[in-house]
């Protein structure tokens, strides 16, 4: 008989919770053919023995990792070990009520949804009252930052279920930190995510591993997800941010050359261009186009300068044309300035992403493959 569901539970030092969560899962879905896989990162607290004991009674097993650590990769490992048609991922600490699993599976089986989340933030969902102000603010801010990536209210949840055949290919996943549910949801391009309300209970035994370092990691993870979901828009945004800081560098040098070295303003203008353009090149190489080929610095810098000069000509040229020939802009010169800046920047951006910061050879190969 084929397995209906695989429950995957990452654990790190959860020996006291293992029997409790195993019972809760069995109480909820004991009537189905299921397996429960713990993925433990070498807790060495008796977890292995605890699972061994329970395995006489219930279909539970434990995978122990010694080489790697981390919640996300542990969950991925468990999913790759799983044999069931559906996968449910949840925490060991009883924060996630196993009683919701049947609801979640129901939505998957009926075809109403292809990714179901146990949610604190939909109607009927809740969490223990004693969350401090900062924990709440933190959680809310983290949730809010992820909103454009997906259309659910609790994308932070570590309690989710989906059909195993919808698991995104391994090479697509590059989870960083804690939010493996969000990672799978975004990379898997699920079309009908849904939420079932849960009451999230604070843990009784052991302690949470969510610290400040995890939160910084979350921000880096978000950046990756945005780049995956909105590749061009996130490049453009980063390019714009770099450009804005470059403008500050430009202004600073322009002012210094005159105030400190007494140079004439036109000379100052001609000089300040160079640190600014170098600054922009550097940050676009390290930030905006960090995933592009790391080509020779000097020649890349030179071609960046080249396209920036063209961009500058387009910027000033369109200002001149607009203010000379278009009545509206004759009246509104500042609008012409902005239009010029936008056109110059648009040109620079296109030139940068096509000519200056070239794609990796593999990427080009992959794209041509897709076309055939
Ligand atoms: N294998 C393994 N390796 N498991 C881990 C690791 C690790 O490095 N770190 C944590 N875990 C396990 C814990 O043992 C627990 O079963 C589960 O992952 C969640 O860890 P907690 O430390 O209890 O996390 P939390 O309560 O702070 O966070 C939970 O709630 C968040 C929403 O508020 C998690 O469900 C998060 O995914 C969720 O975003
Ligand atoms: Mn927890």
C-alpha cells in the first residue's frame, strides 16, 4: 500500500517533545497510512533512543545528520527521504497542533489548494497572549516584508503541507536560515496557496533557536527570493539605490574639490565624476549584479565608464531637446531634468545588464536550452 502522508519534523535537542509530538501526530492521522520522519542534527540527548522505542508502536524513524546543521536543510533532507504522496512539515515543540493536519490534507486532496499553511493570522487563528511587544513587532515586520512574494497571511509559518510531486527541483532551492516554507512556496510557484487557522502554542520544553543572527539571515534570504521572483525589478531597484548613493559621492567630491582645494567648479565637476562612477561600478558589481560573471575588473570598469558617458549624453541631450522643442517642458524645466535623469538611467541600466555585467556561461547555456 502506498503511503498517503509523510510528516517531516526537524529536531534539535527535543528529546522531551519527541514522544509527545509522535502521539499527537498518531492521534490525528493514525487512521491513514503515514510515516513520521524526524531529522535530527546530532542532538546527542537521547533522541535516537527515544524514537527507536516509539518505532515499535508507531511508524516513526529518525535521520541523524552529523555533517550539516540548520533547520531549512534538515527539512529538505526529510522531504527527500519521504515516500508519501503528501508532505507535512511541522515543529517538534507542540507549537503546531497536529489536529489541523486533517484539514490541511483535505484541502490538498480536494484540489482546492496545492500548498496549505497552518496559519496564526487568518480568522480563527491565534497565538499565546504572552508574546512581548518586540517579538510581535518583529514577527509582523518579517511577515510584511514577505507579502509581495506570496499571497498568504502567515508566510513565516513552519507548519505546511503540499503534494510531494510539487517539490521544486533541488537546484532551485537555496534556503538560508529558517523560512523553508516560504522558500518552497516561492520557488515551487504554487498557484493556489491556502491557510487553515491554528492556535500557535508556546513551547513548554527546551528553548527556541531563533536569535538575532537568524533575523539577519532572514533579510538575506528575502533578497534572494525577491531576485528569484522579480529578477528585473529587483535589479533595477538595486541599480537605482546604488545610483542614488553615487550621486552623494559625486556631490561630496564636487564640494570638497572647491571648498578644500579651491578648484574652479567646472574642474571640480569633471573630477568628481570619477570617484562617483567608480563607486557605482563597484557596488553594481558586488550588489546589483552579484550573480553575474566575475570578469576582469579593469576592463569591466572601463566599459562601465563608457556606458555611463553615453548615459550622461542621453540625460543631458534629452533635457536640451525637451526644453528646446516641447512647450510643456519649456515651462517645467525641472520635469525635463527628471525625464532626462530617468532616460539616462534607463539606458545605463540596460547597457549594464547586457554589456557590462555579463551573465555566467552556464546561465546563457540554460536559457538557450529552454528555447529549444
Ligand atoms: N534539525 C534541526 N536543525 N532542527 C532544528 C534546528 C536545526 O538547526 N533549529 C531548530 N530546529 C527545530 C526545532 O527542534 C523545532 O522542532 C523546530 O525546528 C522549530 O524550532 P524553534 O526553535 O522552536 O523555532 P521557533 O519556535 O522560534 O520558530 C517557529 O515558529 C516560527 C514562527 O513564529 C518555527 O516554526 C519557524 O519556522 C516559524 O517561522
Ligand atoms: Mn518553537
